[in-house]
RNA sequence: GGAUCCAUAGCUCAGUUGGCUAGAGCGUACGAUUCACAUUCGUAAGGUCGCAGGUUCGAGCCCUGCUGGAUCCACCA
């Protein structure tokens, strides 16, 4: 026997993944480049049979975290499911240059070695980081393999690949020509440490305690007190604003005040921005260092005086303060204000402060020349398509949320001051050149510092693109969409990613997809929430509750991790995750392994019996059915494994059906490679069919947890606990093989490794399960299936009663007696096996012992009167509780509104239930009288 | 301030157009054990579905209000 007694994932997983990869089964079967066989200039590819999904690219030089683990579990389950369903699946892997993240790591390394970025020019830095990333690369990709991601590795896209840069430049050029790109001096959130600006979305606002200082700005005959949290910026003040409705200051509007500590007069202006309720109602206006003030400055045409340099030190201030850091300057200013008797008090407050999401440094609003995208057109087109429901969202409410966001979108700052990224392809005319030439020109030659066009010299802009500008092209570049290659894989079937980047990424992909291709980039969006720790806390290094997915994979196996993380998870929700759910997954894998081991041993045994009976020329009547299947299986056993690799392209299935029905037409939806000969067999077929149906519905609706749950229950509670237990008596090998294959394939999308390991170990299967065909429904006799359900309730009642009776080991002590009951009579052996009672005898004479009343069969436990008497209380309680249920039902029927208004079938159901309860009570009562 | 979501067994979660006698896993309790699996098998206990109203023959589900929690956006001189 090839099967060890337990499944050890570590022994199989890497070999299996290697075999899949070597056989190239993850590449899509429908080509991804244009095909024109008949020369009509139209693409011949079939777009009905494709399924495409792209991977949100993990950081190329990082390690996967738990969120990636969830991402892969979700995306790969979809991919594998649709592959089994016969689609040409294209799961496109990616790697992210992770502009800022990687830059931070690299710059830290530089600093450790005693260098700074300012020692090198951009090209040199880019080359150095490239090498740095190249060294690290591969780790992340190995981890994707360990998670079982069935992606098409030949199509891996790196976010700095040439075709990506090309596409980004093409879009940028188009936008430039369309007048959507402009250079603006605007306030940006600037990290003094990283020396770069951030998009609004990258800024982390934190509530912090701060101080609000009151400062007197004097004028002839008085003073006006302003409140500020940033006294050091007062040198950049261009005005003091009061609300036009504020009577206190009405007369002061238009006058000037003396700016403290500076030899300067500034005007008092009227602006809505000043809130009469807040502080003194007068506010200092610093257009160069505050977002609101910037807008006030624009309205009143105020001077923008920059007093903080990009390195965070003071400039354009009196010499005394020049070169101080903002914190030092604040101290000094406050001291000097007090000395000058202009300080009027302070109070504590909580306000939100912008921080660098990476290093935590307080961001400085900084006046900078940056490239901006005018988003008005992009957003309105996106909104139009979203409102037409061209994209289906999971969870559905995110559609509204996204539209709401797009309606309020501000222009998009796409400049970043880090070398590790895609260079902005813009060049500035050097000042001494002819004046009628444009200031800026677009040019792709960003590797050159200086270019000459029409005799005019231009120098390049040193900035790079915001990562989201390029990654918004992700579905376009991954599918190799071009203007000439309308592509059956674009739009993607689904975009799966984290709910937290709905705005940053999903919104921009939609806008960019529409702008570039005219089509939405994906048909559906599935957003997953955060993976929280077992107690619902966010995972963080500082809390020390971070779970590394690779540790769990090493400990319990990849399948266990996937099953564990999908359990109890629904779209868009932040949900807890614990090792326990992974352990459950591991247990299921082991269960399935042992199920297969048992089935294989029965098949082996039966084939030996067949050989014997064949030689003897006779057969046991009970075995005839199963033996009929055996030659086929036996014949195929001699085939070498994996001969059918690549079969997915020639035949839809990598496996052969048990009786050669593989030649049957595709529309054949009922499998008939076996016969069922007893109730448990029909029943399991019915249950498996239901299970398949539920998995299909769940997958269609992205309810992964439900799909896993129903498989778990079907495999464990139904297949193993009832069907296989009964097969220890019946041994229908044809059916065993058929049903095992079915549940293996159905579980494969979620647990790819163990199902493949089993598939490779079974004697009668061929090819890879990964390229098998999604199972057909199984044929069965519904009446017989329902009878088995009844038998289950009989067995359950026997077990329950035996447990409830006083004493231990009751199952060994007491026999069963049956009266005139065909269900029991026909299944004596089965009932005995399942209940483990020593014997089941026909009742001769008067009923005795304990009547099993719930299941409504004439069945008695042969127990002494003394034991029955002790059971009396339980019986009385049971009668009372059924009585209460009956009362509730009767009350419902007594309500004329119910009888009139409720649907007929419900009323009938209630009537039936009443009859049933009444009969149960009478049975219970007769039992009680018997005692 | 705006938006969205959540509250169901000790814990983590299901519960899809209202029909429920509210489910699962884990945990707990009790029992089993050579015969595929102790990563096992069986049995059981455990819930006025956050609170208060409303609609309905009927509400965990729909409506209103409240309480508690989460996330995002905006703003905070």
C-alpha cells in the first residue's frame, strides 16, 4: 500500500508543485496573443471560454504576509475552480517594485553604510536599487508556489518591466496632449525625512494632543489675538482672517496689523474660513504651509512665503531663526513672544496630525511644483460606467462607496521625489534658450539627463511617478492589451484585492482602464477585509501578534492554511483568524487521506477477489455488481502516472471516467459508471449532488467559506461517517471510485496539494487532478435515498438512548428487538454495524424493553425492567417537551389570519407536523405505560 | 461633521428575496477504542439573536430610534 497512515504535507507539496509547473498546466489553453487564421483581420480567439484574474503584485523584495495568504487562497480557489470547469484560465502573477517601501529599505541600508542618496545621481541610484531588488527577488515567488498559486509563471509581470513603462508613457503622453496634465504649485504633504511628497491617500492622520497658543498681533490702538498650533510659521503669515459676519472684528477688516517678531505689516481680511466660534475667531493665514490657508491665499491673492525648507529647517526668516528645525524654532519663537509680551496664553487640545505612513514623521505641508492629473473627466466617466452597473461588487455596498469617493475626488498629484520608480518623461527648457519654445516637453528618453529638440536644450524632471499611476494600468499591462490586440482576457473576469485599497487602486484602475481602453478593466470586484488576530485585534509588529503564513504552511501544510483562512470569512469584512481553523483544515486533509486509503484498500481487495472468482468461473451473488467494474480499473492500473499530462489541451479531462464514458457527448450530465444497490449508496449520491450544487452556487457568489463548509460536512459527516461505514459491509467498488473522485475534484480548488497527492496515489486515476473535469451529477434512486435518511435517524436514536441509559458500555450490553418493520428487517447487518449492538432479534410475543419512539419504527432496546424504570424521568421530560412544541403548532393553526394568509404549503406543513407530534406523543405515552 | 459596516452559544462565525423547532467549528461535559484515521468515533449541555418601539398571520432578517464597536473620507487656527 502506497498510503501512509497519515498525510504529511511536507513530503508531497513541493514535488507536486514542481510536477505541475514542469508540465506547464497553469498556462491558459486559449492563446493570449492575437490569432487570425482565416486572414479576415479579426481575432479568432474564443472569448467565451476564458477566465482571467491578475494578482495584486506583492513586493518583489519582501516576504508574504497573512493578507497575501488570504489573497492567494481566494484567487487560486477561483482559478482552480474555473480551470476544472473547463475554462481557459489565466492567473497572471506579478511583482511590485514597491517604489516607496523598497526605497525606504534601501535608503536605510545606504545610511548604515555611511552614505546618503544625495551622493549619487538618479540613474545610478536606480541601477543600485535594481540590483538590490534582484538579489532579494525570488523569495516572494517561492512563497507563492508554497501557497499553491496556480498562476502562469511565464507571464509574470514586474511593475518596472519595459512594457509597463511603455504603456504608462503612452497614457501620460495622451493625457498631456489631451490637456489633462498640468504643473502646479500646490501644497503637498511632504515627508522631511524621505524628502518626498505623498498623495492624500497615503497620509495617515492621527489624533494627537497639542497646544493652542494665543498670540497678539498689534495695531495702532489695540491688538488682535490669533490662536495657532504652529507659532513657528508666523513668519510666513500673509494675513489675519476674520469671519465677515463676526461683529467683533468688523471695523478691523482692511486694516493692517504688525506681524510679531518680524518687521512687517499684514492685512486683516474677511474670509468664511475663519470660524467665529473657534478660539478668538481670528486666524493667521500662512498660504505656503497650510492647506486651508493656501485656499484662503488663492481667494485673496496673498503672497506664498515659504519659511520651511524641504529638509525641515527654517528659511526666509530673521537671521536669528534661520536654519533652526521647526521644533527648535517653535521654542525660540514662543520664548521671544513672551519676552516681547505678545504671548496671551495657551490651552491643550486634541487635533489630527498628518504622519508619514512609513516612518511616522510629521508631514509638512509644503509648497512645491508638481505634476497633477486633472481628474474631473476621468472620474465622471468612471461614475457613469459604475452607475450602469458594469462592474459587480462583492460586497455590493462598495459600489456606492466608490461612486461617492469619485464624486469628491481632487486633482491627483503624481510626482514623487524618489529615484526608485518610473521616471516622469518630461523635460524643462533651460532658461537661456529661445523664449517662444514651450517650457516643458514630453520625451521618452528619460535615461538622458539632457536632450536637444529642434536645437533647444531641455533637462529632465528628476521626479518619478506615483506608484498608483502605473499600477492603475495593471489589468491592461498584465493581459498585454494593446490598441491592436483586443483581447479575450480583457476585461478581467474579476479583480480580487484588499478593501483598504478600494480608493487608491481599484478606483484608479477603473478610471485608467476606461481612459485607455474604453472598457471597464474587470467585470467583478471582490474585496477582502483585514485578517485580524484570534481576538479580533489588528495584527501589528508592536503588538507582537503577527502571524506569518509560511510558518503555518510549514507546520500544517499549504492546504490546511488555505482551508483555515477561508473559513468564516466573508467579503469586505475584517475578521479574526486563529491557528485553530488551520488545524481543522489539517484534520480534514488527513481525513480525506484516510478515506482514500480505505477506498483504495477495498478496491485492491475486490480486484483480488475478482481474479479468484474469474479463475474459479463463479462469483458470489453479492459481489457480482462490484466485480463488473473491476476489469476496467485493473486495466488502467498498469498505466504509468502522469502520462496524460498536458491532456487538458487535447481532451477536456485529465481523467478517464470509470467505464469509458469519456467518449460520451459533453451534454451528458448524469454519471452512470456504477450501479447503486442499497440505500446508503443512493443517499450519498444525492448528498454529493447537493454538495456540488452548493459549491457551484457559492463560488458564483464568491462565498468561499460556505463552499468550504459544505465540502467539509459532506466529506466528513456524510461520506466518512455514514457512507463509508456502510460500505464496510457492501463494498461497491465502482461507486466508491466514482464518489471519491467526485469529492476529491470538488475539494481541489481549496486544497490542491492533498487532493493531487491522493490522485497520484490512487491506482485507477490518471493525469493531474488539477486539470481534471468538474464532476457530473451522480444518478441515484430518490426513494431509496430517503429511506436511508430514515435509517440514519433510527441509528441515531439507538445511539442516543444507549448513552442516556444509566451505566456505561450500554452498546455492548443490550440487544435490539424489532417487530413488523421492513426497514429494520432489511437492514439488520447495517444497523448492527452502525450501532455496535451485539444482536438484533425478531420480537417473539409481547413487546418488552424500551420502545424507540422518535424514529417511528417498531424497534425496542432489550433492557431489563429496572433500567427502563430509571429511564422513566427522561421519557416524561421528552413527552412534555414534545407537548410544548405541539402547543405552539396548535396555537399557530388557531390563528385564522395564519390559515388565511400564509402560503398553502406552509399551512399544510403545519398540519402534517401536528399529526406527527400527536403520533409521537401517543407512542411515547404507550411506552411510559409499558413501564 | 459625512459615509459604510458590525453586534446571534464561552470563543470565531453561518443564517441569500421574512416561514426557524436559530446552525457550524472550536471549547466544555460524558462515553468509546485492536478491524482507514486519537489529526479518531459516539452522545450531550449551551442562545428571551445589543436595547426599545413599529410593520406583518409570522421578524435574527424589513422600518424608526438608542447603545456599544470597527473602518474609511473630510476637518480641526
